[in-house]
C-alpha cells in the first residue's frame, strides 16, 4: 500500500507532517506500507534530516514545486497550479501509483483536487466529508462536515448511503443507525430540505434509517451516522471541538484554583481525565475521508500536528484495506435511485 501525503499543506507543514509520517512508518514497519511525501523536495529532505536517521524507513519524496494557500480560490488554484503539492499527490492516486492521498491543507483545494483529479463515483453528485465524532458509547460519523454547503435532498440521500458504508466497514459498526439531523424527532419538523429528504431515506434498502435526530443525539451515542448539509455539519463539528476544549480547560482551572485536599484528590482521577482528553482530542481521529470520489482521499484539520498525521495514515490504511470506494459503488448501484448531474 502506498500513501501519498501533501507535505506542504497545513499550518505546521512540512515539519509536523514529516514527523507524523516518520512515526507512522516506524509503527507500521512490519506491514506493507510505503509513504510518499509530496512537495518541495529541499524543504522535505531538510525536515526529514532534522528528525535523524530516516533512510531505513519506507519513506520517499516526490517533488512538487507549488503550494495552494488558504486564501486562494480552491477551484481556480487547482486549475492554475498543476504542480501544487495536493494536485500532484492526487495525480499519483489517479495514475495508480498510490492508493490514497492525505492533505491538511485548504479543505476547498483538497475537495477541488479530488473532484478534478479523481472524479466522482457513478451515482454520486457531490462528495461529502465524513467526520468521526466521539460519543458516550463510541463514535458517530457526521456527514457532510464541509465539502458541500448547499445540499439538495438527493445529496443527503447519497450521504446516508456513503456514511453507512464507512461506519460499517471502517468503524466496524454492524447495521449502523442512520439519522437525519433536524430540530425535532417528529417527521413534520424541519425545513423544506429535510421534509423532502425524509421520505427518500425511508425507501432505502441498504440503510438502517431511524428517522430524525437532534444535535444532542450525537454525543449521547443514540445514532451512528448523522446526515446533514455541509453548512450545518461544519458548524456542529467546530462547536463540538470548541466545547470539548473548553470543558478540559475548565477542569484544569478548577483543579488549579482549588485547595490542597482537592488537588490531592484530583491526582486519583488523573488517569480518567487523561482518558477523557484522549477521547475528545481530534488528533486521535487523524483525518476524515472524502466520500464519493473515485479514490481514497483523507482530509485533515489545518492545525494538524504529528500525532494527527500519524493517525490519518492509520485511517488511510483502514480505508484502503476495507475497499470503501468499491462498497459505495455497489450500494449506490443497488439502490438505483440517483444519477450523476
């Protein structure tokens, strides 16, 4: 398996990207995994050398002379900058040299590179980012979390099919429960978009649709896959990240400002607090797959550091091993309810 990584994408590129790649290469040293770092060769080699002896690892460098900045128009930049790191990395997958690409750069540029470079699966009109979110019992997949902000009911229908596939084959959730995000559980609640989507989801044979769900159902773990448009999904995702960070900070401050005996008692629950921090840390989840394109594409948080990149490589490995793209193709064809634009 070959994983192409956009080494120039993200707030801490290429240093943290390279470090994460090295950590993953060491962890999977006995497995058939090769990492190709794509970007400015001189900068990447310098970052690799900074980490010590790396030449014994299954890591190589593929030069790309351009970078797409966060402020650039994604579509225009992908068309214009043919030698951009994310474009070149995607091309390696398109040509069959690599199996999957990872990028922590501009999400818009990543989606555009995937669409132009890999194309869509037949029957999928708009790809979706499937982001895992922690809950009380495990993980809930939220999609779309930012790829498509103006979704039509047929797009949400496709999201449900793809999300169910990912939850089943990668997260190992048998017959995952799929819910439509709404302001109430009743079928009559919501706007025109969800009113039109609900009956479409009810007719699916490959999806275990449980009806409307509310935002509070995500952390409760009463649903495995939550379907919504990218505008709402991205707000839910960012709120969840911010809330988790705020809760951990409040706990730290409460302990710091407490008396001696409270601080002593807090030492007893320290292991539990560390476990909570790990569960709420987005870096533990690595990256989110872009579902609906003809190839593996994992999108990472822009502020990803080495741990997040290492875990994104794990996600990419699992995504490829479970052949998620083929399963999506099969279920879309089986439902036979949508066609490409």
